[in-house]
């Protein structure tokens, strides 16, 4: 799930003023899963609205 790290790093730094690199590995994994879930929900919602 390292391919989600750049997005997680950006979201944490921009919206929550937290540094992704200082989190321990289990927390980074949790944040990556949360980002993936959020992306899937947003995509499902947008496709549901437009199609």
C-alpha cells in the first residue's frame, strides 16, 4: 500500500497539519487504508450521481 503514501502525506499535511513521516508503521498503514476507503466511497458517490 505504499502507492497511497503520497496522497496520505499530502492530505495529512494540508488538512490536518500532521507529518506522515513521523507516524509509526501501523498508523501509516491505517491512514493508507482510510485514504483508500475514502477514495472508493467518493468514486462510488460521484459515479452514482452522474450515471
